[in-house]
C-alpha cells in the first residue's frame, strides 16, 4: 500500500510553517497549510445574572474544535456546580448537524447533573434548524434575557 502509483505512503502532516517542501519520486512537492476564507471560530463569553450563568456564543457551531469549545464550556460550568445555564445564540450565524447534536449533548449533561439549560435569542438559522428537527419541543427557548433569567425562579415561572 502506498501513495499514487504504489510510491511512498502519504502521511497527514501538521505544518508549523506556512509551507513545507519535500521530494517525492524526483518531484518537488510544496504543501501549504489550509487557510479558511472565512472565520470558522467560535467564541464564548460567560457572565452571571441573578445566579444564572449566561454563555454568549458567537460564530459557527460546527464539527471540529468549535463544538469541543462549547462542550468544554458547559461541562466546566457543571463541574463548578452551576446548574442554571442559558445559551445566548443571537450571534450564531450557522449550525450544522454536529452542532445540533452538541446542543442536545449540553442539554443532557446539564439535566443529568440536576440543572436546567435554556436557549436565548435564537438567530434565524438556528431557529429554522430547531423547527425542522422538532427540537424546539425539547428546549426551553426564550426571546429576551429578563424572561429567560426569571424563568428559573419557580414562583415567576408559574
């Protein structure tokens, strides 16, 4: 088993420099690190309002380190004993099926720890995906922060 035409096998390389040059069968090959044309990063800012932790999520919730960042943020909160969590998704411009799965995973993690996770300010794209998948019936979704925070208060919620 080898590379094209039975040559030396190819290996995945992590390129520390912008480019790497090597020889393959007498041919010089130059490889470049993949550069995204648009940012695929996810940023998460954490704040607390009236004993409720709010994660302001910005960017794309997609397969890769983005969903890992979201998973880690929620798991760290649960490990710190935070059981009232709101994901503010107003600035999420894209979510793929892995991202949807991670939202469900976060919800399950918090519920299994005896807490509640709610969604706030869904962007249109996230709203559409949750409706197509019928997950809007699973999540407690709020449109304004005051109502979302107060919904954790048993007396206010009734």
